[in-house]
């Protein structure tokens, strides 16, 4: 038994590494953004697409990734995802201009959308038969996400400062090669299953999300009442409505709509959507404030965010499960969202001649504590609300909600920041006003999430703490 047991825990290390990389790739580019903007000629308004291209592809294709994993086998999809992530990372690193960079980031997102659901499926195949080992495996898997977020911020600064920004993408290449070599010996095989792929549903949901984000990002430049903005938003609504109609008619849809009748699932998913819509803009504009206003170079900027990301990791692994056990998931979620609202409101008081110790550190720690307390119980509620046989679908939906909220929230706050002066590089008061407006907008999103969570979340029996803490995906 020792050899198989050793192999299973080695496989878990690879699965956790996959989760680490998928999350790291959302955060590692933050500190590098000003260098990427300078070298490739991004406008201030379009810079957010370096983040959004990854997130839209990732979030829009997660449901398809789960479906393909069921049909073709998790091990095969896990390997395929690494190959695609490697190709996207290489393309993003060598990109000579804007469109190539965004294409590479989108390809990375496709790879992540195949890796994430297949990794969790493989974990369940390896440990699902032993509840005690499963709890331990899920805890280690869950800890990889905040670790990836923390490492991404720090490594992004270190790499950008002492190597060059393309290496924030190249770092994935040796990891992907090792993962591909290890997958065959470590991961269990699963037979392919018969079934159809909802190609039309996949196209409509991904294009609909992309069109909505594009319209919001372009609106400050094109005009909110312009034909371009209105037509693109209308197209997004038509595509997303078409997706819902397709799901309602298909026998094997990407997303069975009746799952939303499950108590708490819709409320928890909406909470996750708004949480992503508040948190990601704060992180994005905090990076820009540190570098473009306070004058930090890449490495000090990444290091400056370590206290915040470290507290998130501690909060998700240690504090959130204890709060859930003591007060329940609803009270913990609402408290976390209130703290997040307070932290981002505090950040809105930044000044052109501010300092890290006064303007950034205390407010960012309050926001980080709020994020860690709100994220874990709302995610756990969404997953535990579904029937056990639909846990994979529920996990895919809640991950999609968070990624879509992240992309739309960042697009909206980019528009608000640009309208308030964030596009005037070198004008520190104007930049500060723009970033402050974005923090106020993000705080409003968090406050909306607080009110919705308080009004719609029910209070079921609390999920086991270790299971909830490990659900980050």
C-alpha cells in the first residue's frame, strides 16, 4: 500500500501545482503592467485587457472544460491544458505588439479552463474513496490558491525588476514541461464517455461575455451613447440570452438551468460574482497607484503587496473556517463583504503625495481580511448547496461567476477611472483622482454584495470547515 499511497500524494502535489499556476497567472502580470504598457504601446484604457483576455477565456470556457473532462477523461484534458498553457505563455512572452500579447493571454486562459476542472476531477478519483484522506487532500489543494496569488504578486515584481516582463510568462514553460512528464506516471486514467459537446452554447456564452467586457472598456473612448457601444452591448445581451435559451432546450447542456432552483446556490453565485467585481479592480488599480503615482519600481511594488496577500492566505486557511464554525457561513460572508467595503472606501482617500504606510498598508489589510472571510463561505455555500452528484457542475458555475464578475468589474472600474483622469499619465493629481474613483466604484460593488448576501443567503447547517477552506478553485 505504501507505493500507491506515495504515488497518490505525489499526484496531489502536481494537482496543487496546477491550481497554484492557474491562480498565479491572474496575479503575476499586475506589477509588470506598466512595463508591458510602455514596451507594447497599450493605452491606459486597454491595459486591463492583459488581465481580461485571460479571465474571459478562462471563465467563459470553464463549463466546457468540465464537460470535455467528463467525455474524454480527466487525465487527457489535464495534459492538453498544460500544452495549451505552454503555447500561450510562449506567445505572450515573445509578443511584439498588442494583439499578439492579448492572443497569448487568451490562449493561456483556454489552457487554464481545461486544467482547473480536470485537476479537481483527478483529485476526487484519487482520494474520493477515503473521506479522511479526501479532507486532507482538499485542504492542501485549497491552500494552493492563495499561495499562487501571493507568489504571483511577489514573483511578478522580482522578475520584472531583475529580468524582464516576458519572463512572467516564460516561467510557466518549464513547469508545464515537468507537469506533462509527470502526468502519465502519476494520474489515473478514466475511460472516455459517450455524449455531445454543446459547441453553440460554448460560443454564445464566451462571445457574450467578451462582447460585454469590450463594450464597457471601450465606452469611455467611444462614448456611452455611441452606436458602437450600444450595438456591442445589445449583441452581448442577445448572445447571453441565446445561451440561456440553448441550455433550456438541449438534452445535454453545458449548464443545466434547473440547478439554480437549489436553495442558496443562486445567492452564493451572485455573491461570488460581485466579490470578483469588487476585488480584482482594487488589486489592479492598487498596482498602478504604487507605480504610476508613488513611483515604486516593479520589485518594491510587488513586495508592497505581500502583507495583503499573506493575510489573504492566512485568512482563507485559518480564520475563515473558524468564523464559519462559530458564526455560520452567512454571517461570515456578510462580515467579510462589509470589511471589504470599508477597506476599499479607505483606499479611495489616496493622495498624489501619499505614502505606502499611510495610504496603502492599513486599508489594504482591512480589504484583504474582508476578502478572505467573504470568499471561503460563499464558495463553500455554492458548492455544498448542490446534490453530491452535481458538485462538479456547481464548482464550475461558481468559478465562472467569479471570473466573469472579475472581468466585468475590472472593465467597469477602468471606464470609471478613465472618465476621472486615470488616462493622463504623468499628471499625478489626475491619476490619483481616477484611481480613487475606481476604489469608490469597487466599494459600491462590495456594498451591493453585502446587501444581497444579507437578504438572500439562507442559514443552512455549516459545511465542515476543512471542506469549505479547500473549495477554492
